[in-house]
C-alpha cells in the first residue's frame, strides 16, 4: 500500500504543521478541504507558516473524492459538521488520523465511516495562530525535536490490515520533514496528553496567567493536581495505564517543546482561545471527563467546577462580541481552524 493522495480537514495551528511538511512533496496529491468563506479565504490569501507563505490546493470533499489518508485537525465543536466530508473522502483503503485533542474523536469518526480506517494518533507541538494583516492567518510553531512530534500506532493485537497500514504510514512519513514516532502504547499516550491538556490548560485559563504559575502558586498547582487525579481515576477504570514512563514526557511542558526560559509566559490553547474571544474546547476536555465519570460512577467535582467556570467565561466573551459587533469584524469560522 502506497500513500499518494492525502487530504487535510482543519488548516489551523495544528493543521499548519502538516501543510508545512506535506506541501514539500512534489509527487504527493495534497488537498486542504474547506468550503464557504474559509475556503475562499484560503484560496485567495493562503496562509503564512513560520514566516513562509503557503498556498495549498483547497477543494471541497466531493470535488476531491476518496483519498489514501485523511488528517483531521478541526476544533472539537466542528467534528460532527465535518463527518459528511470525511465520508466523501473515504473508501475501502482510506486511513484516518485525528490529531484533535481529547480521547473520543476516533470513536466519533469510526462510527461515521466504519471499522478499520482509524489510526490512533496525537501531536506534541508548540504552535500559535493569529489573524495577521489583510486577514491572512499567521501560524508559528517550534519545529519538533526529540520526544515531540506526531505519534501514531495501533493497540495490540495487530491484525494483518493494521500491520499493512502502519508500514505504509512509516514509509510515507519517512519521505516528509515531519517528526514522527510509531508508538506501541498509543492509547496511553493519547490519554496522557488528555491529562496534561486538562491539568496544564484549564487552571491557567481560569486564573488568566502564564504557565509559570504552576511553579509559583500553590493554589494554581493545587487545581492542576486535583484535575489530573480525576483523569487518572477514570483512565484506570477504563483499563488505560498512565504509569510514570507514560506521563514523564508531558511534565513541565517538555512534551510541548517549551524551554525553561519560555515556560513562565506560555499561554496554552484554552487561554489563547479566551484571549482572542474564541470558544474553547472545554466540552472535549472537562465536559467529557464529567460525562465519563458519571457513566463509571466516579465523582469528578473539580472537572465539573472547571467546566462551568470556562463556560461562564465563554458566555462573558459572547456578550462582549455582541456588544462590539458594530465596531469589529466578528468571525465564527474558527472551529475549522
């Protein structure tokens, strides 16, 4: 199996790493899937990644047709809306990699297209997106090194189809400048990132501070530890191992690629969304934690509290946008970025 045709749904901060890497392959048919105003803007203006302009091919899913590999990097709130596009891009040979945060996008995608297509994965990268001059998206990221980058794998035992897919992905990624790792513990890796997304994103978003607060404030650190403890309890009940070796890469931001000199000022994605008056992915993080806890009979009071605090901040943001609608251009297509 050879990967010759690839589609990306979600050309935001995470998707831009793939655009940066895959646009360099002259023999690859690579398409960004986007419709409406988002598609028009990408076709007209492209985007700038680490200071370099990119103009990828932009099409609708029906126009593109089935591909060998789909990357999904949309915001959680847009997942259900892009399922028809994923279905249009999928045939019997198609593999799907979701690099969305959280622990359930793979199950949602599998329910839409059937078994055998999903290759579990995650991406550890430090990236930032903002709207620059003339409405052009400006994305910056630190090129991953060491333990950072894209992780993919299949849980054991592997079927013959699993082995064929993993070998095809290994050969494909070897042709790209993307930093990738084949993982034998991919389910635990995904849950470890989920844990750190909750523990490192949410307390600082509530307080409105940089990550240095985790070292400087016993109160912010307390919130972080209580939120993470609840994730560990739910993961254990689901049979997911989060032992020390799995969690180590994410400690102190190492998994995301921050240096000690940068980390005190870093504002993770949830706080970045609030800063820029965008809806967050709190439903995918603390919201899903509360749902899973309720289903398993495990109390998750800190995640429930954090969920409602962030939702209240989103309501405050919405009021701000309505009051200022006449004075600034409001864009609601951020979910696909």
